[in-house]
């Protein structure tokens, strides 16, 4: 059979996720490996979420609530918006794709920093749009260059705060200057997947003053701080008109019932969230201190991960680390050939990473 596939689809490079622990252990015949590659929560899921899911298992013969009523109501109170301002998705990736398909016509442009989250580019291309990549400036998103890249074809801008993979942020002051220069008909998507880990109070947080500007779409996720990556549930806060467009094109049951139940319960578990943030900050401090002692350069971060420059081929180090049962992320595909990205794990996992890296570098 000869397939007829549009060129804009054939040009997409598939997203390559971090290597799963199960695959590593099968491949190398090892056990008790450590995964610090995908920015996951090492504490696991919220106990509140686990218990809520167990209680709901007997109802999984029914379709999910297509409106996500319970979860949306809880989010509306926490975020100080109306339920009509909220769109929940199968991970925030789902909402990124909905925005691309809802607001990009063939040949329209979406501006984004590079490197950043790879799903922006994939979603834009799949919608027939054109991705305009704006290089980082000293590992930070260059908001001035983003503005300079806007043309009459620009419909969307994607910004990640903190940025993935660098962990850098833009401030409320800088974003305020940026939004004043933004054309009135351009939507700016601020992806705040890691915002819970931010320590610097000057960093822009779109929910400090939600819906202050109808052009701003805020994206959040339960995958990181709440430990629900396997459930795939995220949400967007946006103007009702924008939300209405996404509801027209989203799948009717895009967030499964267990994901909705888990996320709603996790919102009540403030103690787990506080424990996660405390573990992350203490782990970051430990790792940065140890790597600095080794003479390695680490980059400042406001997320639960950071980059470290090994001053040698990162992919070679990545492969050698696998033999020691430690999974990190090579940044070669992001253009940082000598860097790896590491997320904070449990104290024992952090030590295992340091010991493995010392052995590999020797």
C-alpha cells in the first residue's frame, strides 16, 4: 500500500522520551536502577490520589465525566477563576496540541524559544503551522528577540517558565514589558509545568493575577509536583472565548476517570506537595554542591532539574551511566553537546548518581 501523507506530517521528528527503567534493566540485566531523566516526582504519587483511585476502581465500566466537573470546580476555586476559564487535558501536551489546531491555519506561525519543550514544535507542525525558533540568550528565554520575531503571520507564542531543559525563568518585570509590546491578536501560552518548584519570588507566575490579559493562556500539570505523570492530566487557564474553541475540538473524554479522581484528590494533599518541594530544594542543593566539588559547572535552575556541563560528549557519558544503572538525559539533541540534564531524586538516588558519575568520569 502506498500511503499519501502531507509533507508537514512527514517532516515531524518523533518525540523521544527518556528511557524507561524497565527497558534499562532488561537491556543490561541489572536491578535497582535509578531514573533521573524525566523530571518525575521521586516520592511517587500523593497518597490521597492513590486511595481515591482505589475507591473508584469499581466504577471504571462507565465513561468519564466529559466536563471534568469535580476537578474543574476544585481548580476554579484554587485558581480564582470560573469553571468556564478551565480546560483539562490528557497532560498539558493535549492542550498544547488543541491550541495549535484551534488557532493555526496552514502557513501560520508560532514563535517559541529554542531549545524548549519539543512538543510545541511537533504540535505546530501537525497543525500545518510553521515553528519560528528563537535561540536562548545565555540559557535564558530572550523575550526581546521573541517580540522581534513576530510577523503578520504569527498567531501563537509559546513560553516555558521555568524553561525546559535549562531551568531558567523570566521575571514578572520582564514579562510585563514583553506583554505591552505584544500585538493584540497574538495568543501567548505560558507553560508553567514546574512553577511549584520556583524559589525566586520575582519570577512571573500567571496565576498571581489570573486572566489579567485575555491573550495569556496558562498551562499547568499534575505530572511533576503532584507525582501523577502516569495518569496524564494537565489543565489550562484562559479566556472563555479561547476555552470555547478548545472545547469544540477536544475529544469528549480526553481525561480518563481515574486521572480526574487522582488529580482532584491530590489537590487536597497540601502536606505531600510541601514535602515534594522541600525534598526537591534540599536535593538540588546537595547535587550542586557535590558537582561543584568535582569541578563541574551547573546551571542555575528554578525547576526540579538542572543541567551540568561535563566538558565532554554528553551522549557517551549518558551511555556509560546506563551501565551503572543510572538514567539521565543527554542534551545533545537540544544543541548542548556536552551537557546532561538531571532531575532531583531521593537522597539515595542522588548519591547513586554522584557515585556513578565519578566512576564514569574517571
